[in-house]
């Protein structure tokens, strides 16, 4: 029986209407920027496999690091124990995140956010501040599928069915922008007006603001200006509100710098990382915070401590993969690849017959009328894309060469021109 039929019998896929979806593409192997199906047809992975892959598939350095670690220590409970890969990973990350000194491990983007939400809430409770119980987030923001993450993503459109179960969240409009956008000033002014109104009425009851900096991923790779993020964060910080930066999608070079944080002049209280952390090899996440937060949990046994943890917390194999991936990220050739991808996006996107063209770092996006037809035709021609609504985005691994990306743009342009005829 073919793999697809065996899959059909047993497996329930994520974010998939099983009744109407096309059968899944059965992938046999990956190498570099390509995935190969069971007939050995190559697909250029233009979405980095749900935004996790950083250096290309099956990178030998990361594979070797995992293998070596698995022969030494595959796992140990992380309460009351520690190990070299976990400590080394945090030592390597800390210089990239100045001002942050405490690293809390979990398993995925949703849990990284969940941990930040709980820490922020408990930060106030531990100090006897009971009136802060509302969170602040952006319309369209997506932060994961666990209940806390869904609550703050209440206006993402993904979780509406569960909204009766959510905690209180106020939202701010997201001023999405693109090349040649003439209305951005008024969109930002309106968002700031809504925020100011929230702060005037609820400023001292808000626990924290949660935001995806510069780019809302799942909302269709919507981009905003760094100065707007700075204004928002400075305004909320005037009210003592904590700030949680969800860099789950944007971390590890995606926006052109190691983290978005380098492009925005703010000091948040939490940074959430996952996806690219292990280069796409293993699930691992971090919620990173400051001494200011940490010391509010510092007390007698079982008093004020953070009662949260997962079985696979700081899994040594995941940490070894993350160290190897970080070492690759910091190589000058990787930085050059990130810049080359950015330049290619900027140069090529202008030729596409599409709307709302936008680029930030290694991410390019545009809106089209017929995204599903484009997706189908791209797959036929060996390009893996996965539109979000009308938004089509290209978010390739850094192993993708300029020539591969230029050829992909050429194919996409031809398909779009054909569809417009
Ligand atoms: C910004 C952001 N936060 C959190 C998440 C949730 O991450 P995960 O799917 O690993 O739970 C995602 C996933 O797409 C995301 O884009």
C-alpha cells in the first residue's frame, strides 16, 4: 500500500480539513533547500517547513551533533539536574540578547508564550498586585494553539470557536504596511489612538502586552514599521505594563538580524523563541527574561516559585542541535546568505503582478486573488509554497542560493501572468 493510503487510514493532520484536503505529499528525504517525494521529485522548500528550517534539510553538522549527544546522554529530568548542552546553549545565546539573563526551557512556540504569560501574571501576584489581570495584544496576532496563547490570539481568526473559554484581552489594530503604502501614517495614528484609549481606562489593570515584532506571521506575513513598535512599547511601559516579545517566527536571522530586537529600540521583559532554535531538527523552546522578573520569584521553598515544567524540558538532544545550529548561524557565510536572500527578494518582488508587496529580511510576501491555484501550479513545478489566505510568502532556508531564488521568482511570475490572462 502507498504511504499516502497508509497515512489516510490512521493519521489526522494539523490545520487540515480532512474531508476536502488533497492527499498529503509523501516526503522521503530532504537535503539542502530541497525536499524529495517518494518518486524522488524535488521541491524547493520556500517555507522552511513551517518556518523552522534555517540551514537547509538534513544539515550534517546538526545531524552529527545530535548523534554524538545521543551516545552520551539522551535525556535527564531538568528539575534538580542540569547538563552541559543546556548551559552551553544559554551561554552562547546570552551575548546575542543583551540585558537578558534567565532562560526557561520548554518544547514549542505555544509553550514558550504560555510560560511568558504565566510568569508575567505571577510576577504581579507574587508582589500582591491583584488588579492586573488583563492582557494586551494585536488584532491578527497569532501566538500558538494552547489556551493562553489562543486567548491573546483572540483576534487571529483561528480560535473563535473557543473564545468563551478565554481570559480577558484588549486588542490594538495592527498597521500593516507594504511597498508604496500611502496610508501608513493614518493607520499607525489610529492604532495609537486605540491603544491610548485602552491605557486611559485600563492602564493599571493590564498584566502585559504580547506582540510579534515587525511581522505577524500566521496573519499573512503582515509587516509593520519598527518605529511604530517602539512607540507602542514605550507607551505601555509608562503604565508599568510588562512586554512579551514573541520572536518564535522572527528569531534566528529571519528578519535580517539575529533577532528583531536588534532593529527596535526597546527593552522587553520576555523574549519567546522556538521554531528556528534547533534549525528545524527537534522541538525545543525558550522563554528568556530579566533579573527584574526572576528576583520576584526568589523566595523560600514552594513559596512564589514558578510551578511549571514539561517532561522533555531542555532535552539534551534538542540543546545539542540548537548549539550546532547557532554555530552555523554565526558563520560569516550564513550572514552573507541572509543578506543575499534579502537583496534577491527586494530586487525580484517588484516584477511580480501582485498586490501589497513587502519584504523584511529573508521574508517576502505579496497578496494575490487566486492563492490556491498558484500553490497547485507551484507544486507542479517543484516549488513548495503555502499561502495564508490571499497572502503568498517566501521564507526560504539560508542554504537557498540567489540563482535558486531568482528561478523561483521567474516561475511564480510566469504562473501569475498566466493566471491573469
Ligand atoms: C509568532 C508565533 N508564536 C507562536 C507560535 C506557535 O508555535 P508552535 O507552532 O511551535 O507551537 C507560532 C507558530 O506559528 C508563531 O508564528
